[in-house]
C-alpha cells in the first residue's frame, strides 16, 4: 500500500476528532456504486479491502483513510457520432440546419440515454493524516483528484480548513539553486538523475533522465536562464521522489531497508496487520522526509487566511 505520489496540505485550526467519532462520521459517507443515471460517485471504503470493515486505521497519530471513486465511461467519440446522426436526420426531415441550442439539447439527451449502458471504472485514493503535525498527504498524481478527496473529508467532518503545503523558498528556485551550485545542497539531500528545465521566454521544456545533473550540458542550460520545474531527490534511509514546482512528490520509491523491515515483520498472514505495518513505516518516512523538504526550502511559508480552503 505504499504511496506512489504525495500532494501535501497543511491543516489549520482543527482539533483532532476522536477515532470512534471519525469512524461513525465516515460511515454516513460510505461508498456506494454509481446508479444507472449517475456520472460518478465517491465515498469512503475500508483501506484493508473487502476483508475489513474499518474505514480508518491509526498508528501513533498517523491515520489512513481510503476513498473510492467510480465513474461511468462515456467516450466523446461515441456521443458525438450519435449526436451527428440524429442531427442529420432532423435536418433532413425539417429541411434546415439544426440550431446550436437544439444540438446541445440533443447531446444531453444522447448522454442520458447512453449513460446506463456505459462501463464503469473504479479508482482508490488513499489519504494519510498526520494528526500530530497537522499534515495531510494524498496519494494521487492529480491535484484535482486530491481536492476531491478533501471535499469528501470536509463533508464528512462538517468543515475543514486546509491549504496546499508551501515553503518560503519556491520549489523551482530551490531546485534550480541546488542544480547550479553544488555547495548550496543540504547535506542530507541526495540528488538523483532526472530533471525538467523550463525556459522562461517561450515556455519550452527540456526533460533529462538518467544523466549526470552536474554535467557541463546541464550547467550551460541553467546559465542560459532555464529554471528547474522537476528534480529527482531523496534522503538516505527514507525515500526518493521527483519533486515538482508545486511541491508535489511523484514517483515515490521507498528505501530498500525500509521495505526489507516491512517484509520481515511477523504479521501472521493477517492482511490487516500487514497493512498497518507497512503504513506505520511509510507514514514515519513521509513525515520525516516532509520535514526535511520544508527545511531544505527555507522553512514553511505562512499562508494567508484568505487563501484557506473552508
């Protein structure tokens, strides 16, 4: 269950809801499959899968929640083809072009008729909540999907004030500095072999993988004014990831020693115990790495109240 991506948020002014109260509140928003007339639906599910009924697991202040999202797949090409056929038939019958408004109404009718026949796709998105540090991390590569999970949590709790985690030094500036000046790199930072450099003038992007980031070629590009928008970094004994300019961490790879420790734990072949073992190790690694990242980028910024998401 190790996270592959991490979108991080700061929780503001929220007391810690008791575990039993949270479980009860989540039960009211449990996942139910989409109905034939629904485009999509979200709801909470048990992180442990079908063999478990617990919707939240807590280990030393770290909580694990899991949202299911189900949507009906309606290919645009199928809808447009059906609309075109029906519009042509009406135009021939009426002897005049179909007005734009009528075509839009026809499209809505087609979608309504085809929706019950559409296949469904279900996605699971995990949420890590460090109640002691007041951090929330969501395992998705999409910021939009992360906000959807937060919306569900907000409905569940009644209210929730969060902002995307922010640092005093913008990630792009920090990454560019680390690349251009080796002496500026924090001692605990491990530099990887992947980066993405953007040109301010024309928004051109140059991606580099499996390269020496201290090479003359990279330095020449930086001297030409390019800024780093992505950079693979890591911390010994914790994890490696690709840091993005919005502070998102993607392509997470946890340290082999941590994975070995999890595999050697005695879980008695109980999948729930195995899940909690993995989560305990992962959440501590995420918390420690997040603290390091904040420190590397000059400390945490103080988001204004006007930017808080209610």
